[in-house]
C-alpha cells in the first residue's frame, strides 16, 4: 500500500557531486565512484550517460531493501555500474521517523559519502533498527513533544545512527546540522510524496522510465537489466 507522507504525518514539527570522470590513457573509468545529485535531491551512482538508468525507491528501515543491496552488490554495482553501462538513482521512500533520521545521516556527507553510508546502513540494519525501535517504544511519546531537530537527534542517537555517521568520518557538529536541516528534510519527504501512484513497495524499480512491476529481488531484476543492455 502506498504511503503518502508529510512532516505532519510523521509527527514532526519545526520550531553537486564531483565532476564527471574521464577516460585517461586507455584506462577504464570506475563509475562506482561517480555520484551526482539530481535537481530533486536524489543521488545518481554511476555514469550519467549510461544506457541503462535504474531508479530505485528505498527505505532504510525496509528489510527487503537491505536484502536487495546485499544480493545485488557484486554484479549490479561491481560490474554493471562499474563498467558505465548502468546508473542507479536512489530515491527515498520514507516510512517512519527512524527512516527519516537514517536518510538524513546517509545524506550528511554529500555525494562523497552517500553511497558508502547507504551500504553501511543496510549492512548494519538489523542492529540499528532494532535499537531504534526499542528506543522509540520506550521514549516515543516523550520525544514526540520535542521540536523536529531534537526529535531527529534523539532518534539518531538512540538507534546508533550517530555512531555510524561518525565512523564514516562525519563530525558531531556535521550530524547535528544535518539532523536540523529543514530544507533537507522537506526534500526527502517530497521524494516520498511525489513517488508514482503505482509504486508497490520498497524496493521499487524503474528501468529507463518503465516500472518493473512485481519485482523486489535481485534475481527478478537482474534479467530485466541485462535485457535493457546492462553489462
């Protein structure tokens, strides 16, 4: 079921990537290191001119998204994106406050750190999500009375997301600023509210503008990407 969210629905209240790489001296470009941002705020990993453009709607609290990331990484990122044949545009589909806090931390280091933080968050999802859910169960009513920035910081600290951000090289001041950024929050929530009505859940995929309906796993998506020209 599609979930249309706003800041109010989440219970919240407020009181450019690097330049394109170039081929040099016959050496192949490793496109996995090339990350850019769209005008809407989504991050695109890979060759901007890739023949296969994959859009993925993700929720950091979605176990199916974590499973997809682990299963797909060796081929999707390790071969298809690396070669330049395929790009991945990551769009947020926020389901709850913990998810929003995770997205704010993932984006906190900009294009340079986004892909790595996303991989880490999914790899460690079981640990921090369990902590976050237990923290919210015990403290949700109390923190719901906080201003939005304080809510996000409390959830990030309680779930262990702050620790993950710091381990990736973010400073405490950076994390505080990111969790307090109203414009960044609005942009993330807007990605969810503007998702197509036909989205079936997360992960949700579009290949070259066409929805991959009923597809949620790497085994199901892989042949569609290859048929489109991913190598």
